[in-house]
C-alpha cells in the first residue's frame, strides 16, 4: 500500500523521483525517501517521517544528485511511521538500496537467520530483510541475487533494487502489488501506478506476478522466476496527465465528484445505442449461451466496491432473473465457499490490484467459476487474469474516498443487468430502449445535483457538530445508506452506520435522540411510504431528520429538518443519483472539520496487502 518510483537515464534523477512520489502520495503518506547513485558510485539516501513535504525539505537542506535511483512513499504495516522505518533500506555496506510494497509473511524467520549470521538491523520493517538477503546473495549479478532472494520470500511484494556496483541499472519484481515500467528514449521508468510516468511516456509494460525486469536506460528485459526471457508487451496509456491534477478545485475529491457526469457518459459511449436499444459489451465475452447457462453470478468486492455489488444484485436479479451472491472479497476464500457449476464470478475493483479481491477471484476460478472484472485500470492484474473485462471510464481517481469510480461501477453493473435481461429474453426491446433513454439522462441530472453544492455545504454546517449519524434506506437505497455512512467515516472520522430502514425498530431505534441525525434516503418508489413511516418514528423520538427526496416532494418537509433533492427518475436509477448528495455532504462536513479530505488518516488508495 505504498508508492514506488524508479528512474534510470540521462536526467537528474531527484526531480523525477519527487515528481513521481507527489503523484503517488495518495498511496501512502506516513513517510517517504529516495536513494540515488551518483557518478562516483556512491549511494545517497534521504528519508523523512510524515508527508512528502518533509522529504522535500530534507533534500533542499541536504541535496542529492545522480542519474538513477529509487523513491518511496510509505503506508506503515511493519513498524511505526518513523524515519528509521522509512524506505529505501540499504545493506550494511551501503552499496544496495531497495524499496518494497507488500508484506513478507515469513520475515521474522528470515530476520532471525540473518541475525545469526551477524547482520544488524536498524529498522522494524519486513523490507529490511529483503535488502540484506539480496546483499548476501550478490556475486556480481544483481538480477540473479534478487531471484535467489525471491525464492526465500513468502507473502506479496513489489520491489525495486539499485546497486552502486552495477551502474545505470534497476531490478524490479512483483508478486501481488503492481509494477509498471515506462518506456522512454534513452531513459526508462518504474512505478507502482501509471501517473508518475505519464509526463514522460505513454508506453508502458505491466509486470505479471512472478516476473522480474532488468531496466537500463536503453533496454528493458523481463524474466520469469527461473531467469528465462519473457517478451515485454507494451501498452499505450491514453490518460492525459492534466487529468491527474486538481484543475482549480480545492481537493481531488471535489474535482472527482464534479467529474461524475463525464465519467458516466464515457462509460456509456460505444456500449449503448438508446435509439435502437442495442447494448454492446463485447469485451465481457458475454453471449446468449453464457447468459442462459449461468447458474449464478458471484459479485466480489471490498469497501465501496462491495456496496456497488449490493446494488448490482438488486438490478441483476430483478431485470435478468440470475441468482446473485455478494461477498466481501476479504472473507470469501476463508469460508470454504460453495461455487456452483456454471457460476460466473465478477470482481469489482477500482485499481484492479486490490489484494483481497484478487485472492477471492483466484479462489473462485480455482473452484471452476468463469471470471469477469469491472475495473478502472487497463492492464491491471485483475484485468489480465479475467475471461471478460468491463472497464469503467472514470480516469485517474486520486482522492482516497472513491466517488466517480463508484458511480461508474454502478453504471457498468446496470449495463450487465440489461444485457443479461436482453440475452435471456426477460425484457422487451421497448423496455430496454426506455431504460437506456433514462440512463442517458443521468449525467445531466447529476450535473443538477452538483449545482446544489452551496446548499449542501450549508446543511453540512448545521450537522458538523454531531458525533454519530444513522443512514437508512430500503431496497436499492440500503447499499447507498451503507456507502453514505462509509464516506462520512472515511474522511470526517465521525461514526456513522448504514442500516435497512425496516430494521430500525429491531434495535437501532434505541440510539435515537436529539443528538443523532438520521439521513433518510426517501425518493419516490414502491417503498416510499414505508421509509416515510420509519422517518416519522425517528422524528417522534427527537431525531434530527435529513431527507434525500425527489424534487418537489413536499410531504417529507413536514417532519424533516433538512431536505436534499434529487431529480425524478426511474426508481432503478435512484442509487446513482442519491449517491452524489451524500458524497458532497461528507466532503463539506470533513472540510468544515479541517480534515485531510484527499488523504484521510490510516487509509490508502490501493489496498495491496491484507
């Protein structure tokens, strides 16, 4: 759950490393560091606890220069976020430096063996074990020493290694967390994600698990675990580097909330024709035979992606008649899951590199399921191991709390539901055309919601002092209650809980008094009256009621303290619309409380460890 950057070429390496780490700071911000090899053959290291700005200050006071090196931003797993535990780590001789993302599960055993051989450790990390192992195996061939080291490791890792004894060379390997190699002219780049290389090249190679790459200014060679050469397959990244910047917004999260109309439009382009009712999901490899032979669909995700899966279950079962199971990916493989013959498992993941989700999908595949992935990152591991892929078109999402990735995941899940319904003969052409027409209206309707930002900010001012919230919803809106509560927890550190509205009287109603606001999702639907009754029950117990309702609904105003509106829509689309005011509410509450919205404490964007 850390950011890695490496560079070898003709430029001064330090500015490139710092720029890359700045683009990756969302992946980890407990500490940061760089290691640079100068032309004299010496390794210089600068590290600092805390955010990246502390490392930049360190380098301003004590500069480094060189033509190749590595950098790292850390999200602590083993050892506190201190300078001693910050990466890069180096061997006792100070000739080899290494950065690492992941967890080495047998590091205590390895550390004990190294200590018995006289190695002295200066950190609490599992990473320091790796660099000492590389040093112990080094006999003039860095790649060979790294391969021998990897044989000793149990766990997951992405590593980059530099040695002063092999000039202009970096060695990188992955088993779990991502590694991207950027291909330039007389220079090459390594990173744990695409943004750091976009300013220099659009041609990248994504390493697969078990692969090792030797990177010099003029060449990138990829090897398997046995040292056999593997063809490097380059891909072209089409993202504009400017899209990774804030674009005038105060925070990435706010920018990404505003980008949702465009992201949803982009996720529909080329896939739907609302005039003919045609849906093209060719990249999913879904045909009539598969649609009608599918025994069940397993939706696997973590956090926000799990909430998207819950909404997808409602849509797919109702529209297509396919049984759907939703699992926390982090729990799936530990419960000896039953996977029916003919099952399809679908991973839902923003990054495509989430360790829990990858492990769950592999477990499902091992048990005979066909694999799909809904993902935002082309070339990620989840996309490479799947039989079918539906890429969202959210573009880079930098804010840790997911917004546009969530709504584009929902968009893709709805398209899957419609396509399955079409192939299984569950919906007429006219019924599909009606839904596609209304789906095409959603981006404009979300723009209208975003335009209410000032009003939502004023509501945030009224509720920012509360210490706990209860979010309630029914049917399709229950997962959105969960998501709204998660957003508030993530970025404002206020305790919030999502609950099915019908379960209020089975326990949560005991919590309600004038200090507990209830955020009630109550747009027009078949369950509208029942949700309104739950709201009245809460109001009768002095609860502060904040309703999310359909525009023009005056009935709820009589017993609501605040009312946020969403446009009138088919009830099926209420989850997409109702998500947006909850995102904005969480954002403005967090800003008013002075929280770090884009980099909330203890969280990182890409969760590549368990």
